[in-house]
C-alpha cells in the first residue's frame, strides 16, 4: 500500500540484488512467450516492452509448422502462411499439496512488496524469512505494477524493471524451496482509462494473484476526480472500487476503504454507508474477493482496511476475503493476522481465502488460526 501520511524518504532503497543464476528447476514464474502478449487492440501510448522468453528450451518447445502431406502438394499451389504454433506454457512449478505442511503451516500472506517500487525495503528473501517465523505456508509478492504515460512513477517499478521483478521473486522461490511456497502476484492499479494497458500487463507473466488497487492519492487521480465535496470524492472512490470489480481484471480488491485516509479527521462511516452498500452489491455480483489489509493500522485513519462495519456488510453478501499485510518491510509479513482473523469471525465469516494460479482457495478460519500458532512454535 502506498503510505498516505508518512512520505517515504526520497532515498532509494538499496539496489536490488541481481538474480542469481537459475538452477535447472522449472520456474515458478513462467514468463509467457512474446507471441502470447500481442494485444488484440492497438498498442497503448507507451510502448509495452515485450516480455522475452527467458530460455527457449525451458519456455517453449518449438512446434514445427504443420506440413501438408507431400502427396497433396502441387507445384502451383500457393501455401498460405501457417498459423503460429500454439504457445507452449511452461508447466508451472507444482503447487504444494493442499492442507498443512509438516510443520503445520497452512496459510498465505498475499500482499507484499519489493524495493523495485521505490518505497519498500528489504530483499524478497528477507520477507520470506519472516513468513517462516510467522508460521505461514507461503507468500505472494504483489509489487506495484508499471503504468503507462508516466502515471505516478515514483511508487512503482518501471517497465524496464518488470523482468527483474519476475527474476527476484523466482530467485527467492528457488532459495526457499521446501521451506516456504513463494508465488508471483501483482498489485495492479485501477484507473479509469487504463484498462487496455492493464489487460495486456496481466498477460505478461503467469501471475498467481492479481490484486486490484484504487489509489486515490495519485496526483492523476486527484486531478481528475477531486471535484465537489469531500463526501463526493469518497463516493467516487467507492464507485471506482465497484467498477474495478466489474472490469473482470482482478482476483481481489486491495484495501477497499482506503479513502478513509482522505481527510481522516472527518471520516464517518455512517455518512457513506449507503454508497458502500451499493458498491458491495455490485462487487458481490462479480464474485471478486476483497482484501482485509492489516497495514491500515499504520495509516492516518488507524484501522484495518476495511473496518469492522464494512466487513460485516461484506459478510452479509458472502464476499470472500483474502488477508494481506501489505508489507513494505520484511518485519511486517504476517503482522496482525490473528487479530484480522478474529475480526473476520466477529463480522460473521467462517472462511478466509487466498489465491494460487488465480484460483481461490477457501480455508476455515479456525484451522488457519491453529496453523499459525502451531507452525510459528515449530519454527521458533
Ligand atoms: Zn500494496
Ligand atoms: Zn506501496
């Protein structure tokens, strides 16, 4: 999450370590072959760097173009160009068996960052180390995505860093193989008008989890939508939240009441309750999950995102919830998860979810609570 009150120091975090040479294991992060990313519509204004296939032998086995049987060929026949061979996907690194690991770990922290976003600190391996301590089975990196047209560039990886992102997540996944399941996700900006860019972005790697985020703090967002009253702006935010779910682009919506940090002193849930209710009806109709983000406790309106009242309204509508610490430093991985799970129970939930391969996995909250304690004790 982007901090709203404490402006990150302008000093750049330590340079990201270059990826270590890859072992022969099949990558978790299967980069799609460039052929797969060709957009159906005209390219966006800012050129999207094609994601190169890392090593032809690993990513795609060349499929010979279909040949006409020799007997059918005649000297005068004009043979049309064969269709491109089907893109062979790398078989993703197998998912861990469902259920708890030997140490009892079961759950994932599904929201954290890397130094590539310029306001997070620590190497992916340090986040992973903390996750093991916290008794987690896995983590999903969801760093801030690149955006076109210079959209708020100081808080995200650039286009040219996208491949490095894939590589450092892969590096950590290899380093923690057998100890922690590490997967690739992305925190993908929702900004009206950028849908085409975002659609092609999501095709550029085999993301396990795509977390949609409306960041009202972006200068571009404020310039366009900060019109009228404070309440009006908050209503616009919740409308965009629902639109982001309706776009079909995302698995889950990040920190879904982030706008309470806009003029936090005057935030009053009762005033926006009807607006939230309408937005949640629209979101529930899409089947998209919503996040309970524990980093809200560190923001100007100090409460998880969303707060308990909104969580109850989500429970009434059976909207699945994914937990995320939104760590921008390693020590926060898995932070406040027990409190968050208790909030969910209090709101009326029995299950909590996470995603793998963009498929939702629902777990019993009671099982997750027991697993966190058991695995953390085991790993202590
Ligand atoms: Zn985040
Ligand atoms: Zn952030």
